[in-house]
């Protein structure tokens, strides 16, 4: 039971696959899943490896490929006629990009919600490098780091602190959602030294570049500011842009109806 994705039972409409960001899990999509289900669409919110209730421990996740495996397996298992809308939040955008490269024919559109959106011709890790160049040394506030031994050697994990969550990630969310996050967050890797992150030939025009991309700007995001998000779009040309006013970094919790409405517009636009 623990490793099952949060999936709706609706048999008609689009099939949305929702991918969380660093240290989060499928649980953070619960409001959007409920709205998509009520509108007659399928919605699968996944736990990536060692996230949410996925049974793996973080030190057992040897690579970014292993971390993204639940998404890759879900896309691979989708029927050939089941054109998917992949939605990645924050770091989850990179797992979505990997799925687009592997299975472009199965993806009707990819949505990057305040997310890392890579570009053809650059390694995927450049999106995180760009982010780190724009933040101050004290950005992560009371977050903690730990070094874990993995098959690829020591890797540094990050666990978000409660002050960071309250001031930069969940600042526009209901108090209950902030408390939920404090209970459910797990440490996470950014995989900056992973070979997949460093491969400049990984993303191709023929595959990744052939899938329709939409970047959704969370305009009140205090962790990845609107300016930073627009720079992401400028550095990865070809994506359409949607905006959600008043959305903090956790837009699916602070503005769930608006996220739902944006997803429906995108799904209707790209068949």
C-alpha cells in the first residue's frame, strides 16, 4: 500500500501526472487531485524514491535516475493512446524533463510550476546552478544538511527548516498546510554530482524539445522569485507562460483552484 501513487478513479478525461519538489511527496498535491477528480479527469500524484511514503531510505537512492524511477515507470506503463499531462513542481521539473526525453510520444504537454525547466544543449544541473548564483549564503535559514553514504559516494542531503518553510515556501498557505509539511517532509538530494545532471547531450530537440512546455509563474514566490522564474523561461525558449497571482512557492496549496484552472486550460490546448 505504501508505494501506491495517489491516483483518481475517473476513467474519462485527461490523465495528469503530478510530481513534487525537493523533500516533499505526493501529499502536497491533495487539493489539486481532488479538483481534477471532481472534474472527471485522472490524476496521479507520485512519490519519487525516498519521498513521501515511498519505502526507500534516502541513502539507498544511488542516482537521479533511481530517484525519478516512479515517474519513469508510470509514464512507461501508460497505454500508448493515453496522452499524458506531466506537471513538475520545483525540483520535480527535472524528473519531468527526463520523462519527456525518454517518452516524448506519450506526453501531450509538460507543465513546470515554479520549477526547474532545463534546455536542450545544457546539462540539467545548470538550472540549480543558476538558482544558487542568485541566492544569499543565508537563504536556507534554519535548514539542516547531512552527508549520507550512497553507492555513488557521499552525498549531501537537505532538510528544510520550519522557519524557511514559514517565510519562503508556505508563506501564503493556510496554517494547516504548513503544519502538515512539518510532519511529512523528508531529507532530499539535489543530485548535483550525478552523471545524468552533468550530461550536456541528454536532452535532445527530437525528444525533449518536441513536447509542448508551459511554465507557470507563481508571482508571490519568495524562494524562487518572479524575476528568477522569468529568467528560467528566457534561458529555455519555446515554452508558453501562465501566471498565478498571489501564489507562493507551494502554489498547489496556496492557490489550488487557480492551479487546477491553469491545468485544465493547458490540457484543452494541447491534445
